[in-house]
């Protein structure tokens, strides 16, 4: 199959999460052996709406255990693909690599590596991308990145994410995604300038995933603007359910996303009851997802924060799978 990768897949049977070719589950501890055909994300997106999950590399053993459990639970939802973030400036260089390769090797899920160009030399980026190719990873999300200011890192040889898209294309035959910003990127001098640069970047890439947002109009306006600029590549909507008032406000501020008053009011109305805040947040995220899918969004990308419950609940609300 052109552009796809067929490989043999062996691993220890784990809680019946995958079956063998005949559909019978082997005894626990037995080795499952079967052939997996990995499609690139650009090909997966041609098969209908995608549902994907984002993780970050854990910092310690406790967080590792949480992520392992989350991966096991979310694998059962058969996501179209999953992605792993990269600490801008290279702060998670090895951990991102190891997690991406580990997911690809040990689970049934297709993995995508995030990579940011800030503070890296061209040679470093070529080395990182080459290593992914050698490990059989087909999908990279090419990003600018905002390195932590306190690290005082050099600016890097590439200035914008589009240059990283071109570099990745030069190194190998990857499916390349980019970031898009429904509410224009905070460093942009104007909405028009951000839309123009996003269109140019997406022309060179295969698809985009958006920053999270809470009003569907922001997403539809972005897609319309890109269309007017002649770009109709898939723009996957980034979804961050508001499950805690304080943390979602902080994250929205960091990303330059508007935290709308109507949502703040709804959450404040039940503010004393964390379980109710969560319920309202999940309910609103579900409505947003449904509106986006009805309006033709080619996929939803869930910022999971390495937990599974919110994503599973939204999945179930949308009728996509069991939260169980
Ligand atoms: P760019 O495309 O380089 O754009 C940055 C700014 O420059 C924009 O204002 C743009 O309009 C402008 N610009 C672009 N090209 C030009 C040009 N030629 N001339 C003038 N101006 C230009 N960050 C991480 O550190 N690690 C991650 O793993 C990570 N994952 C992310 C995943 C998603 C889905 C998203 C949406 C964001 C992610 N980010 C991540 C955050 C991202 O790195 C920041 O938003 C960053 O500030 C911008 O990245 P970008 O790829 O959009 O950059």
C-alpha cells in the first residue's frame, strides 16, 4: 500500500486490550503476534473524521504510572492517532523520543512526535528527525515553540515553524502537521498577518491542529479565512475541556485563548462544587465538539493532560464509545 508501513507486531498480552487475528484472546502472558498496517496521518484523515489524543512526557515515576494507565484506557477507544509534546528548546528531547517510539512499538496506536525549532541548530533538528525516521515514526508536528525564558537559550537557526516543515520534508517522507491559532497567535501584529502566515505554512504541510478555544466561531472563521487564501488542507480542532476553573483560566492565558464570559459565568454558578464544575465543563466541551463535527471539522484533537476520564466522558456523550 503506497505510503503506508506494514510491520510485524509482537507484544505481551495486556488485559485483553488487543486480540489476535482470529479474534480469540490468548491467555494472559502469552505473546500476541499479528500484522499491523500503520497509515500515515495524512492518509488516516482521508478516511473520515479523526479523533486523536495528546500527551506530554512524564517527569517522574509517579507521572509515568499515571500515563501508562491513561494510555491503556484510551487505547480502548481506538484513536485515529496520538501525539506527544516536545519541551521547546529540547527540554524533553529524549523523553519525547522514547515515549513516541514506545507507543508506536508497544501499543496499537499510531504516534506523532511534536518538534519545536526554537533554540535548536539546523544540524540538531536534522539529527532528531532522522532518528525518528530510523525508528519507523512517520508523523511529525512541526512547531515554533516558546522556550522557558529562565533557561536563556540561544534563538535557534530556524525562525518559524514553516522552515521546520521544509527541513522535515528534506530529511524524509513524513506526514507533517502544523499548529494553527483560531484566535490569532499572541505574537501576531494582526489577524490578517497570522492568517496569511498560517495559510503559507499549511500549504507546505499536510494538516493543522488548532490551539484550544471555547467558541466554535473562532474555528469556523479560521477555516473560512484559510479557504479564502486558497488553502483547504484539514484543520483539526484542538479541544481542552474546562474541568477546573483556576487551571483552565491559567492555561487559556498562557496560550492567548479567550476564556469567554459566558463559560466563566456557567462555571462560577456551580463554583463551590468541583464535581459540578467538572460536569458543566464536560457538557460544554461535548456541545462544542458536536457543533464542530456538524459544521464539517475533519477531526477533534483532545488535550488530555495525561488523564483519560474527561476524554472518555466526552467520547461517550458524543456516542463514539463507552466511558466504562
Ligand atoms: P510559527 O508558525 O512559527 O508562528 C509563530 C508566530 O510567527 C505567529 O505569530 C505567526 O503568525 C508568525 N509568523 C509565522 N511565519 C512568519 C513569517 N514568515 N514572518 C513573520 N511572522 C511569521 N509548544 C511546545 O513548546 N511544545 C509542543 O509540543 C507544542 N505543541 C503544540 C501543539 C499544538 C496543536 C499547538 C496549537 C501548539 C503547540 N505548541 C507547542 C505551542 C506553539 O509552540 C506556540 O504556540 C508557538 O508560540 C507558536 O508555534 P507555531 O508553530 O504556530 O509558530
